[in-house]
C-alpha cells in the first residue's frame, strides 16, 4: 500500500513518532489516535480523505505524492512542516 510506505518515509525523515503525527492532525482538526496512525503505517486501513489532506499539508507534499507508488520513497526531499 503506497500511502503506508510514503507516510512511513515522511515520518522517518522527520524523526516523528505516530503519537506526534496524531497530535499534529488533532490540532489540524482531524481527531485521530496513535493506534489509528499505527494502523495506517501497517496498511491495515487507509486514512479518510480529510486526513490525507491534513497529512499532505503537515509534510508539505501533495495528496498525489502520498497516494502514489514510488513517489516519496527515496524520490524527494521534504521540508519540515509546522509543529
């Protein structure tokens, strides 16, 4: 699942834990838990469209970057987003 790999890469590049992303998304109006982020990373389920948009905004990438295969993993450098 592309989003799981891309999200894992973005989080690793930013040295971010699932609980930190969950907190950032909550502040952005997308209430999710650490367990939800863990499920996304494991490919157990996918984030809602609104959460995909918030994740893209958080990392300064497009939603297309998050959803497509082989776009983020090893392909682009992503700037730090707001905390």
